[in-house]
C-alpha cells in the first residue's frame, strides 16, 4: 500500500486512522500548535537565532576575498573567521575548481572545508533534542513533533500489518530530551512500539510493546543488550560470557563503521570486581594495533548487531554492576559535488576537494543506448575511508545533468572495477538517456571528509544467568 502523507502533520501514516478528521482531532492540532508556541526551545523558535541566510552568504563572499589579501595575517584571519562560521558556511563556499579563485584561495578553501567537514561530522553525533509539553496530545501529533524537531522519518506500519491503528492521548513533558529516550517513553505510555529492521532509513510504528532491556543512550545511538549467554567450548576449553548487543541510530545519521577497543571497555560485577574482555575468535585486527571489534553498516540500515565476549564472571557475581566504554563511530561528512563536461572527450579528468580526489577516467558509449562513466575515487593516506569491509562509496550519487538542471539518474547499475589502499574504481552505467552525450555533464557526489568520533556509553545492573 502506498504511503499517505497527511496535510495536518509530518507524520507518515500507511493507513487511514479512524476519527482522524473529527472535531476532536482539530482541537488537538490547535492544542499542539499552542503548546509549540509557548515552548522555549522548539525548532521554530531556535531558528530565529540563526544568522540571516543572505547575510551569511555575503559574509562568506567577503571572507573568501580576504583569503587572497596582500598580507599573510589578513589571509589567516579571513580563514579563521570562515571556520568560525561553522558547517552552515559549507554550501556557500565557491566550488574548488572555480576559475576566479587564486591558488592561495584554493589552498586555504581546502583547509576551511576540511575543518568545517570535521565540525559537521561531529555535529551529527549529537542526539536530536525534543521539546514538547502537553497534558493530552495524540500519538500522531506527538510523532509529528518528534519528526519535525529531529528530522527522522517515522512511518505508521500498523495498518499494513493488519494491526489496529489507534491514536491514544498521552501526557508528555519533554524539554531538550534525547530522541531515543522520547521514543521509548512514548512506546511505554501508549503500548505502540516500533520496528527498526526495515532495510530503509526509517522507523516503523507497530502494535507491540517495547521489551524491557538494559539500555544506554549515547548521542544519536541507542545501545541495547539483547541477551547474555554463559558457555563452554569443549573444543578448546574456552569458558566465556557472550553479550549480544543491538546498536540503533537516528535515521538522519549515516555511520559507516563502529569500532570498540577492549582497552576502552570496563566491566565491573556487583562485588566491584573487574571482568576481563576476551579476544574474539575471529578478530578484525590490524598488525601492531591489537584486537578491536568492528561492525560496518550499509546506508539502508539503522541498526546492527555487536558481540562482546567476556571471561566468565567470578563466583558469587549475580549482576554486571556497570559496563561502560567509548564507542568509535566513523561518519561521512562534507558532501562535495564534482562536475565533468565535454564527456565525449573526457579522459583522466581530475578534480580535488579536501582530501578526496575524483577522476573521470573515461565516459563512453558501450552499446546503443548504453553509456558508462568510469570513476576513480581517491583519498589521501591519512583517511580511514577505505577498509576492505566498507562499501559506503556505493551510495555516492552519480547522475547526468542537462544545462536546464534536469537530471538523468544512474539507472544501469554500477560495478566495482578497482579496489586498492586509498582508492576505488566504480563504473556507472546509464541506459537510454534522451538526447546526445553532448547535452549532459556528469555529476558525482561524495563525502570529502570521514570523521571518527568517540561516543561514551554505560549500561548498569545487567542480570547474569
């Protein structure tokens, strides 16, 4: 059944809820609007504090000119001011290959982009905050407010699953409360749970209460413990305690890798004794770096499993008093657009921004109505972008664009043509694009920065079997 978007809210509903157009519904919408007006930290009120976009654009243009000032101190000051403007300035910077930029401006703009890209990536790893207070607000209105303030898509899948689509009233009092905490509280109060294994960047509402599991909220992550298993492997005599975790993240976040290092994990039992973290039987380990646990994810997921192995707890221990650590998260940031024209003549055309270089090796006609773009993507030696198990670059946008702005999507699939340390080759194919090759330019979008950030977490009072 196709998704239906209601005009009265941003809440996506796959089934027409009974009573949704009733006078009560209209009154409740009015209530929520009134509540939003008096909340001190809503998105709409917060946006009033943001700089005017035209003013910001003019400020960026002035500072870009300052990057080519006659005095080095003035150039450095302009660069520092651009960085202070924050990630909002990124889309307003001139293109890296703009003809009217000097070599000095291009160099400094590259450094500005790298700094702002890091800031942008770190900003995504802060939890979305929700503010809403009401003695009685409907579930659908609460979800609409959560979506609007967080930017996360939440879909009502109950009708599609043959479940009753209820719309209960609930009392809420949220002031800058984290997204996952709000969602869990709402599920507890309404009995309407949510499903995460959707193979899409969204959360689905279902008629299933959330189970009470050990949970930690860490930035945009929700870390839950699914099960604890104590076991003996008679092949090698190994005795261990296996913890099965589920990591979920807000749909707006696009992590590409999670990494947990044993030295960053501390486990204490209920008698204040440490429980050692054991080495995985098949650790993903870099030479000289020691063991670490890694989980890569695809861009269509918002949840992944994670296994941690501990030594057997000491006798007398009934609980894990505290399991705390720092989880490293890699996220792409600073999405850059690279444009290539004169496609019929294109051969090894190189364009660079920050620490990423995109090379259009060739654009050609493979067969009648079938065109291909052979792209080589390179990051500098310091980048963590290319690990053998990561495939995030498959999600980069690649399309053809006419002079009037109309696009023709990459509809013929893509194939990995080369994979080496710090570089990857991909062929993109286009089938039956209207017109001639000369009518188009090829546009490729990729993150220019990969950000690694540590997110602290802690779970408490975990019962041991």
